[in-house]
C-alpha cells in the first residue's frame, strides 16, 4: 500500500512518556511493522527497564497515527586521548559501553510497513537537521540493515563505519519445499561431519533436545549456557558475551518476561544424560534468531557440539512451522556451513561537517584504514 499525500508523516523529537505509555505505543506500532525481536517491545522494554535510562523519542505520525518510532540517548564521547570530542546521539542504545554490550541486530527505526525504507531515510535526515536534535555531532546506528548505509550516504554527510558483518540463515520454507530434510540439503562434507559427530555422541546415549518449559527451567539453562560460553571465550582471551555484569542481568530479565510470550527459547542438547550444549534463541513471528550458545567441548575435535546442537534446533523449527532460522551476524564457520548468506548489518556514525571530525577522517585515510584508530570513552 502506498501512502497518500495526506498521510505524509510529521516528524518530531518527543520526551519520554514513561515505560508503560511507551510500551503501549510500541506494541501498537509493532503490530503494523515488519521487524525482528530486537525492535519489538519484549527486547526494547526489557532493555529500557534494566538500563534505567530516560531517552527521548524520534517519532513520525500520519494523520495522528504513530507510524515511526525509535528512542534516542545523548552521550559525550572522547577519542584519541581526548583530542576528538563528539556529542553523539545513539539510536536505540544507552550510549554507555557497559550497557550497550548486549548488541542489538536488525536495529533501526520501527516503521509502519506502509511507509517502509522511505520513512527510515526521512527520520535519519530529520535527526541530523532538526534543531530539536542539537547539539549533535554524530548519529550512531548499531547493527542496522545495509540499506541504512544507503540512507546515510544519500544525506551527503560523512559516514564513519565501525563494523559490518554478513549474516547466515536457513530458509525453512525453502527446505520444506525441497522435501523437508534439512541435513540432506547441506554440503556432502558437512553432512559427513555432522553424521559422524552424531554417531559419536550416540555411543554415549541417545541425542535429545529439551526445551525449557517454564521460566525457572529457562533461567537454569541460561546460567549453564553462560558458564560454558564464558569458559570457552575467556580461555581464548576474549571477554565473552556474558562477561559484562549488565549482560546477564538484562538477559535474565528478558527471559523471565519474554519466555511466557513465546519470544525466547532456551534449549539443551544431551547425549543420554551428558550435556552437549545449550542454545538461547530469539523467536518472533516465525523468525528464529540464534543469539547465544554454550557448548561442552571435549578432547575430540571431531565431536563438533555446535553443529550437532544447531542441526537439532533447525529440525525443531522445521517441525514447529517457523519460516527462518537466522544465525545472525558474524563470520563463524558453523554459520556459513549450516546456513546461506543473508542480509549484511552495519555499525556506523553519520557525522555533521565538524572540523575535528574531518581531521579525524583524514587521519584514518592516511593510516590506510576505514576503521576507527583509537578507542572511545564516555564522559
């Protein structure tokens, strides 16, 4: 449906109306929008409640109806040991690295599907030009679809890219149309490795997948997943997704609130009574997002618990009638082995024509890199 001229949205920046009121607005709009869980109220509401921030709102209204929405948080950032200072407006983030560690994907503005990408572009341009948004040197977008980069470049302003990543997914509807056997549609090498691992686990006991039936069980699974996840990543010198204190608090809240709505699931895979691994998936309107995992690695590199766990999860959602199983952002080998390329996601700043930012961009080009050359800090 194409919006008529009378329906051209009016854009504004509005004060925070309170969590309950915003929840009512958000849920009403998400019913008319095409978005994944990261832009649905279970995620957004849990994030705002746990972060305890009071953001402003970017809104679009057509004939009085809310058709576009995002929340905005201001932060003063310093880069290059304080030589570059930036007043940054974060879209759907807290502007605090200790809180923004939960990394939303498929982020952006929540928009009525009648208006789509055109309204996204208008809202971005509005935030860079409106006196209501100032002072703002940079507008930060995290984990947004690649089309947002096109919107940004169309403004003619500078773009500072932090990161970009491919995604991988399994089109479950396509698997069903091809006969419904997911494993048979993998490459011959992947099928061999997966079946070898399944046989190996089968010597311990039958492979089984358990879904947490209630919040108590789901939180128990989440804690066990986080423990395995952290052991693996800290063993490789990385902080892990559950390293920051805020991360586990947020996810425990999200699971407690969203599991009864069917918006998240916690799965355990075992061989007999031996745990193979845990999966934490987001679930929204037939879309399943593989958010986090924890695997019980042994001494045998051929055991590949990740492949075994995710293959069972994909087969679970084939049976449940889900439409897509999304491994989301990242270049991990298992994602490209078990899924096919999906959308690209981008993390970037849209910048005002400030002298300090221009000089910083020149320095990055001189160093031969399009990536940031120094860490930033919140003031």
